[in-house]
């Protein structure tokens, strides 16, 4: 038996150089009929003249195309018919022939009769659940209506004791209750008292006469409660009773007045001292003239001039000593 590739080449070449053309055609038809080689195997044939070209045949419209042998790689490629637009995956002739041989070889070896269908195991019948027991109705206990007991009348002595207890408890509650607050006088006009004749009966009038009272006299109204302002102490009394340490701080305006008074006193004292110094200097300078005009004051003026001269000499000595000390500290030579 020839290979499918050899048969295809022999048929494509028209039987040239092959004396078994009929056998190749029969073999190829058998392979197609059993499904080893499909219609795609007939989509290519080798060209008649050149072995480097191959002819592709569209499996849809049988259009033929001559393509270079190198255009189809060993792994195959997708091609499309330009006539009808059908596309298919084209392998090389050697690869298709080898795949066909493998399918024919392994298909015949692996072909085994299909095992007989195994009958399914019988399914055991499902267990029937027992019917639930019929519930037995429980008897409902009948509720017997109990008649109300007949009310018995209490004895009068017991009722009296109960009334006394109730009155005692009410009196205790009234004693424990807080006293009512007295309302402050709202300044409303007092109602006019009713006539005394309507208030006092004949017995009250006789009793009033026996006591020496006038039964027709109007009752004296109670004194009005003092207002809160009258109950408070006087603020002036509180201020007068305060200690000196607790007296309020002086007013800032009073401080300004004190400062002004102090400034005016200092100014007056300074002017007095200046006038006194000017008078002493004038008396020292004009001592000879004063002694000539007032011979009685000659002794006093002479003593005054001597005291002033002694003070001048003492002041001159003090200043000279200070000057020498300063010059010694600074390193300067004393002036001649």
C-alpha cells in the first residue's frame, strides 16, 4: 500500500512515471471515505512543472492558486481564498501526509469494540415514612365561676374606731405639712370692714358693755408688715462703723487735688529759700554801707562778714582737696 503523499503526487502528476495510477486513486478514495484524509488534503497539489511550487485549491469554491513552496512553513499558516473569502489553516504536504499516517496507524490499533452497556443497578425502593400519630385532643378544663362573697355589715363600734384612726392620721399629716408662706403686701386697698352690727349679736354686745368696750367700735386692723427696704440697715450707718482699713479707696480726683496742693507748697518753699539766700548775699555785700547808715548794727554786721568769710575759706579748702584727689587719680599735674 502506497503512502497518501505518494498517491496524491501520482494523481496530481496525471500518472506520469507511475504504472499504479488506478491503485493510488483507489487508495486515496478509501482514505477519504474512512475519514483518515479529509477534504482539506485535496486543497493542495503539486504543480506540474516545478517542484518548488505548490497549487492550493480552495475547499469551498475549488479555486486554484500557485504559491511558492517556502510560503507555507513547516508549522502551517492561515490562508484565505480571494474568490469567495473562505479561510482555512494550510499545512505542508509532508506534514499532512505524516499526520494522516499516524491517524490511520493509531486509529486501527485503538479501534476496539465498544463495551456492552452495563445495566444500571436496581434502585432500592425508598423507605416509607410511618404516618404521624393522630393527635388526641386534650380536654379543656371548665372554669367554674365563683360567686362573689356576700358583703357583711360592720359593727358601728368598729366603724367609729376606723373613723377616729382616719382623723388622727389626717391631723398628723396636717401637722407635718410645711407652714404656708405669708404673701407680701401687694399695695392693694383694704376692703371696707363690715358693719359691727352685722358681726356682733346681742350676746356679744352685752359682753362688750360689761367689759367696758364700745360694741359699735370698728376693729383695729393689724399692723402692716414692714417692707424689705425698711428691714435692711442704713448704708450710712454701715459706712460709719467700718474700720479705717476697710474704708473705700480715695477717689482719683482727690489724689489729683492732693498732688496739686503738694506741688504748690514745694514751689512756695523753694521761692522762700531763694529770697532768703538773696537777702543774705545782699547783706554780706552791702555790710559796710549798712554799718555806716546804722552804727548800732556795725558789730553784728562785722561778725556776720567774719562768719561768711570763714565759711568761704572752709569751702575753698574742701574744693581744693577734692580737686587734688581727682588730679592724683587721673594722673594730671596740679595747676599752679
